[in-house]
């Protein structure tokens, strides 16, 4: 018996529609977007807006297939096939205002082109697209119980997944700025921020743009990611205001005496060694690095219990794949509080805004 009364009404036809029409559209969207992204089509459209809008916000971009083929060096027949599918699945529309012209469909600019838009879902689609590459390893791991080592993933894939986590970091920054006035003020007025596990630097870049008066340090143990983060810092001419180092938290703590107003740990905890005593040591270091009245922001997912009523949230459930895929260990509300009790920190407050949240951890 289905406990959900609404679903009792679903007919075979509805169910078929859900899988064969909606599901198929979603799958095609992921494949089409992933290919278009790798070919540079969406970046080309973004650059076109930047060049032509001159500060005015544009919500639709038009182009011709010949233009794309020429500018990006693409085979016209392949491109024609891709555009047919992309029009059919709602990314683009025919633009009647010019001959053989195409334009982005309503809201596609926000959803798939403008990486800084709150509604941009390109990183998530691109992440799903890359998961397809690993099907053989996944199937094999189902039989052996083994995991991927995330550090072994090709840089192209690491970059995409980190763009996803930086998107979550952007949401956390918004919730932080609306709820943590004192620490926001400090960052607005020259405060010091440390991002531990800054990776490729996409999240730090967003925070650095939001708080141009603050000073920041990013550390990570992945040298390739740190190299990329340094490229971002150079591009913006942010040195010496922002420093990125390839180092472990314990090494950084023992060689530096800075104390930070805000420390950000975004989408890092689940990737660290799952041994509880290792994580406790990391938090002891973070405690040393934080000012007495500083704030440690922990952005992590809590995977709800799918068997408990009214808990399932699609995006959170997705992280179950990280447990089987890369051996991540996540906390729920109760176990995170217990973990914090096993560290020198005194307080862990869950700051929530709708479905977005982070842990505000402090010394008192
Ligand atoms: C999912 S990425 C998140 C990157 C960034 N914080 C963001 O929000 O986009 C996780 C990062 O944590 C780093 N990491 C994992 N364990 C770490 C540790 N013990 N110390 C420092 N960085 C670590 C990884 O190298 C990776 O770059």
C-alpha cells in the first residue's frame, strides 16, 4: 500500500510520461549540455553577452549555426545535429528576427550560460554528464565494495565537481551574509578569512569578489588544484591580498601564527580521511587558527534517512553516491553535534534558509 495518498491517483499513463518523456528529456539535457560545454558553446555565448551588452543585462542571445561552426572550429553537420536536439529539448528556439538564426530559450541564459547567476545549474548537469564515464568502474565496485580515490580523478573532472561545490559555496555566502552580521562586517572591513581545502579556487574567488577589503588565505593538499587557484589570483591581481598554499592544515598551523576572523570549510569534510581521530586533529588545528570570537563555517550535506517520513530531499540524497563512489563519510544533525563535542569547539549552530544551510561553529 502506498503511504502517499497523492500517488494513489497516478495512472500508468502518468508514470510512463514521467520516465519516458520527462526522464528522457532530463537525460538528453545532461548529454547535450555536457557536450556543448566541452565544445565551448556556452562559454562562447557568455562571451558574446559580455562583449555586446556593455553593462546592460541581456536575457537572450542569438547566433547562427555558421557563426558557431566558424568561431569554434566545429563540423557543421555535427553541430546541426546537436542544435536540432538542443532546440527539441528546449535549450534554444528559432529566432525569426533574422535568417537561419537561433536564440537561447527563456531563462536559459540564467540556467545554463551565466555562471554567476543564482539559478545556474550548468555545473550540476556537467557533473552528472561526467559520471557516465565511470560506469564500468562503478559496476565493478558494486561487486568488490572498493571506492574511487578522488585525487586520482582527471583534472577536467575534478574541476567540474569543484565548480559544483563552489556553486554551493556561493549559496552559503548568501546565507552567511544575511545571518552573521558581525562576521560579515569584519570581512567588509579588512577581516582575515582562511579557506581550508580551497581546491581550484572557485569558491575563494567568489568570496574574494564579495569582500574586496578582506585578506584571504587558501590552503589545499592537491598541488594541481593549488596551481589553478594561483592562476585565478594572478588573473585578478589579488596578490599579496590573497595567498594560496599547498599544505596540510597541521603543517600550516605549526608554521603560521595568523588568527582568522572566519574559516571556511566548504564541501571538504566528507573528502577528508574518514578516521574520526584524523578529523578531530583537523578541527583542533582549526581551533588554533580561529580568533576567540571567530566563526568556522562548515558547508556539508546531511543525507536524510530515506525511510523516515517527510525527510527525502532529492539533492541531499544524491550525496549517497559519494559514500559508495569515493568512500565519503557524512554526518547527520545529531552525529555532527557529537563530533563537535569531541573537539575543543563549544558551539555548533545550524544556520538555515529554506533548503540551504551551513554549520556555524564557534569557540563559545
Ligand atoms: C570538493 S573540493 C571543495 C573545494 C572548495 N572548497 C569549493 O568549495 O569549491 C574538496 C577539496 O578539499 C581538499 N582536501 C581534502 N582533504 C584535505 C585536507 N586534509 N586538507 C586540505 N584540503 C583537503 C581536496 O584536495 C579538494 O580540493
